[in-house]
């Protein structure tokens, strides 16, 4: 069991409002990712769910029980911190055993749980070392090990991979995803890396300045963002926004085109411009195209794209893939569906 | 700047100050060592003669030596116990978000700036005086006989005075150590179901071990040579009840004018201090490593 329901939850830090009234339903067993720009309140909300931060108003229900003022230890949740928060003077074994000892679990059972956690996370060789003698990735595994032995009803992760180097991050990402598949426990995962969000999540909640802009599966957010903020936040490189000179009959003031939805044409397309910087990544190429009256557009092309700096280029795009926003930034129904 | 050349130059430039410092230490030490082998009394000048280890024999077989040796240990141990325990308590209190915390911190530090003689006199005349002292007034107020601190419990009284002086030092060092504790560790412990006591014993205390070691080592060095507090309060009495080694050397060499005996005592004090230092480093020194 691990369903969490937030009802009209708010948070103020001395008069400063950080979380606006917010509703969210987290289903049992799902992997939900909180993304959003820095300072938008993701960590704060996670800490409120964990019980480390008081809730100013509203309710947090865990498994249908009101847990708004339950102390952290009684909520049955486990958290993995960005700094890992391992106890530096205890061996890995004792770090993992700490929550079990506090819960007065019999010694034999503790031994057995440590052994199984060590097996899942490949910690066998390090059990008697101190955290200071481990690498970042190993520390991360110990922190996860300390969380899983408690068999919590949900795991909370606050940017757990942000201290790791790029390749290790990819590995750990896979390991956490696999862990979720095998444990089938609810996981709430905070990150501002959108690749992590897209690849790991069952559902993503996009935060902006204390509110949730949209909740949905990664593809829903990519294909049908409800507004300009979500459209710009999900997808890499960022979506191109093209302001229109005059408002269209349906109220559209701005078009949104993802770099991968442009087509480079030789005959006159919709937009024409000059190629600026060209970034060759091998499998694909990003062109920064200067278009008069619009600005720079980012265009994704094939890896063997022959264009280079200063070339003239003409662009078009599939009408059904172009998003249209009104002056409030709300997404309008796309032409293709009309 | 780590080439061989620059290092040689640096060593060469350091040479004069090292020599000066060494001379500063070595000359008095050698003179003390020399005097300790002489029959040298200021009352009969000009009759110095070499007497071998006789001074040491007299000093070590004097019953006063053993009493003052144990008094020294009790004094150091007692003050360490009080200042460490009290210091941890104070540090935890001062770490809480209380109103006017910064002023309270400065006030807590105040006793450390009061000269030992002055603070001992204040305690002697204003607080512990059996007739006029605050404690005596308080005792009569609640209807018990006032304690004559320096006659009945002289050593304990001195331990209390010295502890009062050193408590702020311990509290301040421990406070900075507590403040350097990663808050996320405490939050993780919260989630792991640790209560206040578990958090204190498993997280806070191990984190403080290094600072506690530093406090013990620093305080021990100073506490071995407590003198002014004894001189102005009990003068080592009654009998030898509040005499420590330092004070015993003083009575030997300056009250009995026996320079030879006093010097022997001084050398013994140096040896004791080194034994204590080695013992402490063995016991807790590993806490200071990385
Ligand atoms: N203890 C606090 N007191 C006052 N304001 C705080 C406190 N903690 C956080 N805030 C404020 O609340 C806002 C949200 O902070 P939060 O840590 O939740 O951001 P975040 O979304 O996790 O950002 P990041 O991605 O950078 O970690 C920030 O504007 C921050 O300044
Ligand atoms: Mg954060």
C-alpha cells in the first residue's frame, strides 16, 4: 500500500507563500516525478509529504489515513537525500541497520535484511566500510539500501543523482527504475533533469512557482502540454516559440514548434533564414537558424546534415504537430484535430 | 613554492626563530634540572652542593606528594567532567532558536574573560563565604546550616570555581561543532525513527567526539597547572586537602626557600604532564585523525 493524496495543501515560510493550494493524487505503486525550475517548491512539497516540514493548511492522506500531523517516523515513508545523509561514523552495515534497530527488529532478522539489501544493491564488498571510504555511486546505493530495508509504503527521492557524474547517473537511473519494477512500491522522485523525468516516470507533475501546471504521462506532456510553460519545459532542446504578428481568428498569438518537427526544404517553406551555429552530435545535428522578424529557431536535422554556417535554408513543419497558444499561454486545440 | 630550493630557503629562514624558541624552553629546563640535583636553600646561600637524587627522594617520599598528586588528578578529572557534560548541555541549549540568542552567547562566554584570581576572589567573598556569601544567605533562608566551603569541601569548591571558568570555553567549541552537523543527517534519523535520545547518542555525540577530544587535550594542559585559584582561596589547605602538584612546588621552593626541592618537584611535574599527555593521546588521540 502506498497511495498518497494531497488536498488543498499549502505552505508558508513566515508570510512567504511557497506552495499554493495544491491537489495531487499519487496512486499506489506508481513512479511519479516532480519537475520544475529551481525554487518552485518541489523539495518543500516532498519534505511536507515526509513530515520534515509542517503543512500550513490542507491535508495529506497516506493510504486513506489523514497523516498531516503524524511524525515522520510514523508515516512509513523512506527518503533518500541529495547529500545521501549517511551517518559518517557508522559502517555501511550499521547505517543500513539503524532504522531496523530503532524499530527493535530482532538481530537475526536485521542480518537477513541487510544481506538481501546488499545483494539487490551490490553492496556486499563494502558492508564494513565507513561512508567516507565509498564513491558517490556507492554512497547513493547505501542510502537506497537504508531506505529499502524498512519496507516503506513509499520512497521519496530528492535529486538523488545530481551529485554523480553523467555516465554513473545513467546507470543509477536504470538501477532505480529496475528497483521500482521489482519492488512495485510507490516512488516520488524530485529532479530538474528532464531526461530523468521522461525516462523514469509513470507520471510527471510539472511545478511552477508553487503550483502544479500539469500532471500526466511523459508522452501526454510531450504531445499535449496544457500551456506554454509545460510545452517549453518538457522536451530537449526546448520548443521554439514563434510570436505571431497578428492574432488569429481562434485567438492564437504564438506558435510552438519542437526542433524535431521542422522539415528542411529546398523550395520555399514557411520560414526562411540563415544557418548560424551548427552542433554535430553524431546521431543528430542541431542547427540554430536566424529567421528575420522571428529570431533564432533551433532545428533538429539528421546526423549527416551537410549544411554549415551562413547557408540559406527554408523550413516548414507538419501543421498537425504545431502547437498554438493564446495570449494567456493556454494551448488551443490543434489544427489537425479540428 | 614547493621546489627543493624554496624549501631549503624556507628552512634556513626559519632557523633563527626555531633557535630562539628552543633556547627559551631549553635554558630554564636545564637550569631547573641542574638545581634539582643541588642542595640549594635560599636561607643558607653559598652552601650549594651536589646531592644526586636526594631532592627527588625527599619530594617523592613526602606524604604530601601523594596527596597532592591525587588532588591534581581529581581536580583535572572533575573539571573535565563538569565542563564537558555541562558544555554539551549548554551547546545544545544555545543551538536552539531562542530569542536573543546572540546576546546569550556573548554572556555565556563572559566568565572566560575574567582573570582566574579575580573570579576566585569573587567566588570566595561573594558566593562561598560562610557568613556573607550568597550561598550562605540562601542556606539560612531555606533553614539549613550554611556550608563553610573552603573548610569542609576545599577541593570540590576549587573544582566548582575552575569549572565555572572553563565551561564557556568548552560550550563554545562544542557549539561550533554542533552547528557544523549536517541537518539532513538529523532529518534522516527522524525518518528512521530515532527519538531524541537515539539522535543524541548515535548522531550528535559521535559528531562531537573530535571537538570533545580537543577540549579535553587543551583543558588538561591548563588544568595541570592550576595555581591562582588555590592561592587566593584555600592556600592549599586545610592541611594538604586542596594542594595540587603545582601548589606543592610553590610551597617547597618559595615558602620553604628550598630551590633544590622545588626544582625536583618541577621536573617531576613535567614528567607527570608528559605521562598524562601520552596517556591521553593513546586513549583519545585517534579521534583527531582525519
Ligand atoms: N526554510 C526555509 N525558509 C524560508 N524559505 C524557504 C525555506 N526553504 C525553502 N524556502 C523557499 O521556498 C522556495 C522553494 O524551495 P524548494 O527548496 O522547495 O525549491 P526546489 O523546487 O526544490 O528548488 P531546487 O530545484 O533548486 O532544489 C524557494 O523560494 C526557497 O527560497
Ligand atoms: Mg530542491
